[in-house]
């Protein structure tokens, strides 16, 4: 016994007789892969996730149908090739304007739901460093939303192509502009979902988080457009939704012409949201 005590002085004080000494506290026993799997299980087990992603796809297909029908019904009209591409691209990506609202709501409640149920305490107990849990949550949400975004835009392309083919309007899915619309739109939806998660982590309130996220996406551009003067026109292209749209569709209304520059602006908004969420997560109690 004296030899064991000399090698491990805490053995006689920290462990009950006949039981092994407790392991030293070394942070979370979960690997980052384990945290990712845990967050994926939580996300897919939520009924709101399934319904929200299904709604994104249904709305996207419905908007493609709505956008294509009037053009497809026009008889004896020949459209130039460039115009055909624009028609198909618009029908393919139109659903993103509605899908962004759905994924924003999902992003907020995927975080605030844990606070309302108290599950966040279990999450942070399993991952006491906290930031890996936040990072895993964002990665899982982004990947899932991106995949759903690709499915919805590709499906919209086929719906639009099927309807427009009767009027000899077509465009190759592998055309660079259409690929930009498909993957750029899915990227934008993924970034919006992650941005909304940051808002949810900051406010910890479903109602407040949804109001702020949708306010930034929809209300802020509208309010700014109603203010007279030059500065609103200068600021407008740097708003989240205005810059984000230019990632997948060149509208011609933005002074930021390059898609990668608009992507940087969008990433800036996401970085601010996640950065503040991480700081508050580290500094506040669960």
C-alpha cells in the first residue's frame, strides 16, 4: 500500500476502497467527429428539420412551375439563346428567395430549441470547451442545407426545362451560369442557415432570433431603399441579402460586380454572427 500511495498520492484520498481512482479531468471525452455525429443526430431527429427542408424543396419546385408556365404558354415566339438561358436560370433560382426565409427560421430554432428544452446543458457538459460544439452545429447545418439547396435547384431546373421545352426554350445544366446558379444558390442557403444559427446563439430566443434574422434579410433592404440620399445606395450592395443574391445570379443592380466579392461580403456577415455567438457562448452561463 505504501508503494501505491507513493506512486499515486491521490489514490487513498480520491477513490473509495476497492474502486479505481477517477480519471483526471481533461476536457471532453468526445472527438470532434463524435461531436459532429451527435449534432447530426440532434438535427435530423427534429421534426422541424424534416418539414423545413421538405418545404424548401416543394417551394422551389412550385416557384419554378409558377415562373415557367406563363412563358411556356406563349405561342409562336422565338427567344434568342442568351435570353433562353436567362429564363431558365430565373426559374431555377427563384425559389431561393423564399427558401432563405425557411432556412433562416430553421437555423434560429435549431439553437434556441436547445435552450428552451434545457438540452444545451447536456451539450456543454459533454463539450465543456463549448466552441467545438458550436462549430460542429454550424458545420452540420451548413452541409445539410447545402445538399438540400442543390436538390431543390436541380429539381427546379428539370421542372422549368420540361415546361419550357414545348416553346423551344432550353439551356444546358452544365452551362457555367446555370452551375453558378445551382451551387451558388445552395451555398447562399447554407450560409443563411449558419448566420441564423449565430443569431439564435446570441439572443437565445426563438421569437427574437427569427425577428432579427428575417429583419436583416428582408426588412433592412426595404427600409434602406425608402431612405432618400446617396448613402443608402452606397450601403445597399453590402447588405446580406443583396450581396448574397449576386452569388448565384447577376442582377445588375449591385455595384459589386464580381461574384467572389459578393461572397466575401456574405461571409463577413456570417463571420460577425458566429464570432459574437462564440464570444457570448464562452462568457455566459448555459
